[in-house]
């Protein structure tokens, strides 16, 4: 018997059977299709699962998730049908196995806390850079959810005001989308993908260098806010870019920049590390969370 991880994304739904030692023994995925009713979506989600091999199920899902696993916010268009539904109840109804659900970024963070580069830390933060910024805050007991289940939603950290008086949020200046926007404001030849810009940066292109420098300072602005209000032992950086050693080192160097004028510079010991797990973090984190909840039942 294995535990099943399900990672529900806006483009693909990923599945993995995992053994007791956290080894993925089988994996597959299917395209996320837009459905007009929740029953059809969950029928599709649960179709052809190897029920006879499954002990319990951990689900990584987008959005704010209530303690009873009801989805409280809308996400990507193909999964908005999940809004106000309860994935645990819907999957249990179809598969007859215990199901536990955790937000996708929190799943990745829980994975890193349990078996990754946050293991052993009494306090840790997970900062996942993508189209937006996913996040997770942990102490020695596990994931900190917050009173309204939005702790760690770093995309929405306020970092200033627009000219019209509306709030500016961290995802606008520190996400991969933000890097593309910064570069395209500086260049006459706009780029569509962040990897194009980082490649130019590594080739010492002056415009890309300026854009990446500003982007990394913006990310470190987020780090400074996190360190001031939570002061974790470690901030683990995730997302595809985190696999690049030069990027993690640049963030560390930027955090030491005298221009930041850090008030507690002589005191702060928070480390900046890459996440150990990448594409599997959501799946493994969901399973580890399900095992933890199952043991508490």
C-alpha cells in the first residue's frame, strides 16, 4: 500500500504514489480541463486511480483553505470550479480513502520543513517565486495558518503605494512576472520569459544586469519585511529560478548591500537557502501533511 499525492494546478493535475520512505514509486499527470460543474471536475480528478494501492491521500490545492478543507478563494480559471467546495469530502466520496488538503505553497513549505532544507529549524519561511509569490511560514509545530488562513501569502505583502493611492503588493515587483516587466520597461526589445532575461544577465548584458539587480533588491525587500516581523532561522527560496546557484548567491550578496541600511544588521542570523525539492515538493508535502493529520486523528 502507498500514499497518493495529488497536486492540483491550473494547467496540470499531478499524481504520485509514495512509499513509507518518501520515495516516489509511480507518477503521472493529466491536463487540467475547464468544467462547468464541480461534480464533473471531481469525477475527472478521481478517474482511473489505482484505489487498491492507496492507503491515504494528500492533496495540494490552490487558494485559501478552511480548517475543514473548504476552498475559500478562487484561483486559476480551470480550477475556479473548486471554490466553496470541499475536495476532501468530494474525493473521499469517490475513492473511500482518508483525504487531507493543504494549500499548494504551504505543501511545498511543509515538505521542506520536514525533509528539506528547513528540517531541524525551529522557525522557517518558504518563499516560492513564480508568476506570483507563494509562501509558507512554519514553527517547530508545523505550518502557521493565521486567523484567516492567509499567513504566508507573500504575494500580497504591501510594499508601497501607486500614484493613484492604491496599494502596491510584493508580487508586482518581486515575482518572475515582475522581472519581465522591469526588463521590458528598460529595453526596446521586450522579452516574454524570465529565463530569457536571466540568460542575458549571465552573458553580462547591461540592460538585463540592471533589471536583475533591481529585481533582486525587490525580493530582498520582501525578505527584510519577513525577517523583521518573524525573524526565522532560514528562508528557503523555491521556484524554478531557485535551482540556479548564482541566483541564491546574488540574493545573499544583496542582503549584505550597505545601501539597505539594515537596522539589526549585526544581530540577524537568518540564512537564505534554496529549497531542496522542486517539482515534487507539493506532492510530498501534501502526503506528509496527510500522514501528520492521520496520526493526530
